[in-house]
């Protein structure tokens, strides 16, 4: 197999050599093919821009090597599957490689590094520069030099190829992985969990994991999910619909908020605002508002004060809510932006009851609405919660619609 020292699987070798599959690489050397397989397997981009997600299935729209274009039939046979920092590569329907990868978004242009774990180049690290295109992205790879390519052209600074990628026709990105934490006093959490999960998943490409500890219906309980330091690992967003006001241990609280501060997006709902009243007040800083009380239960007009915000696109200018529980807001964090206010005839003012917030590296969407099941089941409410969830994860476009692949299933 030449100086590359790689051995292709026999079935794939037959296909690449122009055997029973009916296509040939022609002037493309087997050494180059081996390198191409490794480079193709580097196909992973974390969403640098909110409107694009590169997880899913991808094809190669164009590919230029130092020896010329890859034959069209060969190029069209390649399919990549990307999910959560892992990739797989198929060629002519046969699995060729698997591995892991990282992106350095601080570099200009961004730099991709891949390490193959199964295939012909196990353990070898390859770097490339990448950029977005209107229909996907392209990358310029370096194999023969430790220097990164300086431009998106073949042979520049060790670049062995330039490739442009497009999402496979009909493919959707993997669903957002959402963790719903629920339970505590004062609400019908079992019914609400079903309403939230079904309502959001009907409107967006989101799948849920539910944590509802049996018998944990008081104001003090250490949720089982929080027992591990990396409890949020593997999730794209956490929805907090819990109510444990008397769980006040600062160290326990820190274990809950630390993953959010580090970047895990959050959606906080209703009684979550009254949780974890530790002396540090860190929970209030996390959710974005301070609230310790509410008034009587009544229907109230809810005014859209930021109609230009993507979360509020499509929301009524004024929504006459059903009977609800309007929380009294003592403080709004400086990093939080109220999006809607509910007028209280008791406090004689509008109480912020929908907002967006930045907590450390994480986006947080919050609403104090959601005491009653009939509120959560209202399409206006479910549309709002869905847009808030997509916004928190960077999957909501400026016009208030889901990013490509993250809307309702067709």
C-alpha cells in the first residue's frame, strides 16, 4: 500500500480499485485515498453560529486534491454521521472509520483537529481550517506539513485537499437532548411533565430525559440527578420545573449551578424561582430574578415588552392569561432582559414574568408562569416555552423560527 503504511479493508479495497462496484479512482493514488479517508472522518463542527448545527448526516459536494478532483462516483459514495463529538464514515455503504474531534473557535479561521479511533489511521491527529458556506461548510486539510493551510486552496501550506460539505438530503440533525428536572411541593408535576415534554417535542426537534424522584413532594429534597458532579454532561439544555425552597445547603446549591455557569443552557419555570434559598443567593443569580412571594390567583394581562426579540416573535402584544399565580419580582439581574410583564392589581405594577438571562457562559430562559395545568397546556404557553428552549440552545433564528432541522417533524 505504499509509504503510507495503511491497509484498507479488502472489500473497500476492491471497490476503490474499480472492482465489482464499477467505479475507479483513476489517477488518485491509494496513498491519497487512505489520507482522504482520514480527512473525511474529520467532519465535525460545533455550532459556532446559532442558526447552524453540523450534527447529522453529510455528503461531499465538492473535493479537490493535489492530484485533481476525486471521481464523482467515489465522492458521492461517502456519507458521514456526526453526533456529540463523535463521527462515523461510510464509503459505498461500508463503515470505514470512527473517531473523535475538537474545534478551536478562537482561531481565525477556526481550526479542526481529529483523532481516528477505528480505521486505517488510528491515533493520528490531523488539523484543518474551516469556514461556513451558504449551504454547509468547507475545510482545507494538512497532512504533509505541521503548518496549517493559509488559505482554502490545494497545496497551500501542506493542504492536501479542499472539501465542501452539504447536509444529506432529507437528513435532520440529532435532536436536542433535554433534561427535565421536576418535583416538589404545590403543583401537579407528573401531569406537567407530560404536557411539557409532549408539547415541546411536537414543536421542535427535542428529546427528553425526565428526572422525577418518587415521593419527593415536599419543600426539601436532594434530587437524585444532582448527586454526580457531571450531572449535566451529555445534555444540550436542562429544564428546571422543581420546587425545593428549603434545600438550603450552599455546597449542594453550588453543585447544581456550576454546570450552568460553565455553559449548560437552562430553562427555569415557575416555582423553580423559589428554590434553594441558600444564604449565598446564588440560585437567584442563576435564574435571573429574585422572587420570594406571589399574590392571589387571578387572570391578568401579560404585555409583550420586547416584540423584536426572537423569543417573542409571534407572541401576542397582550395576552389575557388564564387564572394564574403571578410572582412578585424583587430584583432583576443586570444580565437579564425582561420580555413580558404581567400586571398585578395588587402591586399596581407590571411584574416581569418572562425574561432571558446570561449566567456565566450559559443562556437562561425563564418564566414565572406555570402554576396551573391549564396554563401549561395552552398553545400560547407551549409556543413560548419552545422558543425559549431553542433560544437557550442557540437554535432559534432572528425571526423566531427554529434553525434548520430543529422545527416540528414534517
